[in-house]
C-alpha cells in the first residue's frame, strides 16, 4: 500500500514537472542542480530571456563616432562595448561608425558620414566605402538605430527623428515624458529620403547634445546621457501615457550668413537662444562696424545656432516651425 501511494505521488510530481518544462523550454537544458537549487551563473541569462517572452526583443544598433570629434557618443559606445551595464530585454550592439575619423579627432576624413546614406546621398572617398559597409551591416539586421551626436549649439538634449514610424515616435515621446527638457525634432528629410545612418533600420533616433566643444567630454552631459539611454533601453517599448498637450519642431530650412558685406556674425541677442522664436524685426547678424541686420519674414524657431560644423557651409542656423504633438 505504501509503495502504491509513493508511486502515485511520484507520477503526480512528474506530470506537474512535465507541464512546467513544456511551458519553460529553456529550463530543460539546465543541469539537475539548476532545477532544484541555485542556478549556475551561465544559465541565468537564458531564464531571463524566456521571462520577457511576452515582448519581442528589439535588435538595436547603438552608434557613436559617426563624427569623429563628438566624444560623448564615443565614450558611451566604448564603455558599453565591454558589457551592457544593465539588464535589458533587447539585443544591443554598440559600434563606432567612423573609427578613422575618431582616431584623427576629425568630423570626417573625406565626406560627412552622416550625409552618406540613402538614395539621395553622394558620398566620396573613405566615407563612401564606410557607408557601404555600414549599410550592409545594419540594413535588415536591426530594428532600431540610435546615433549619438554632440553640438556646439545650446540645444540641450534633443532627439531628431529621421523616421516617421510609430516606434521611433513612441520612443522619443517616452523619453520626453520622463525627461521633460528633451526637445523632439522631425528631420527635414525623413524615411527613404533621409541621408542619416539612423534611417538604415525601420526605426531611428538621432541624439544631439550641447553645448559642448568638439573633442571635449563634458562629464555632466555624459552622465545624463548615460541615464537617459539606460532608461530607454531597459523599457520594453510598450504602451506609454501620452501627454494631453505637448509639441515638437519640424525642420523647414536653413538660414545662411549674408553673402554681401560683412563678414557678419550671429547677433549677441540671438546667440545661445536655440528654440526661442525669431520674429519680424528681431536682430540676427552684426558686423565689426556694428551694422545690424534684422530678420524680415514670418516667425520661426531656430536651432543649431552658430554650430561650428556648419560654418564652412555658411549655415547660420536651422529654421523650424512648432507643431502640436502627435497622438498615439
């Protein structure tokens, strides 16, 4: 009788365990000690991945060094390349986009790498070759590209969207709900017309952080960027609470330095006032003789004011319009 009871109990235990194995196939590969005792460290990751199966992990390319003299992204990617410093449901691959420019401390070698992608790009030299390599590596292999940049302009923490897909927008808005000072911009050229590396995957985010000088690491900005990225990449990219009222900026055009006379410089009243509206009659430029040129036209919102990288192309600032935020 005792033998029969024991056999019945063992059958019940086996039945329950079989169902558990069926629902948790990763456990089947564990050694016996892992089933009933402390899991070996080498097996913990397998269990964690199965635990998050309700949300499909995203394949994320985290990119720094697209411009070789913008150090914050380079520092993040270099640090995270050794090990992602937090638990994440996603597959993250940190990569340096333009190592040759990084080693030289230059924005680029022959051509701006972040204008070298897509059907409308015309890259040359080393960056043309590198663009082909990165396109082959990223396209079709990643769900999201996060590209990290810095600017000499007073833009704070800004996210530029090269894509209009729901995931890109949701990710940007998720960060804004947790970090309200973040500014969101929709790029001038989006989706298949984009020239950016961040448009190589179905979804993309381009971070611009400033002001910070080229080839300089601002520690506070670096720490804040690390916090923001950690918040984003530990999220499952699920539902968010959309604010009732919010806004973003849509790029309209570039505003160039005047060709005639001068040379002209950004007027002191405009310097450092990214995202502050420019209205008809506001001073924009001034020369060394004190001659001031005022703006004539409809109101716009400037950013990338006096960006060092754009001086050679004579771009004084980007212009944008303020838009009511989208609703999910």
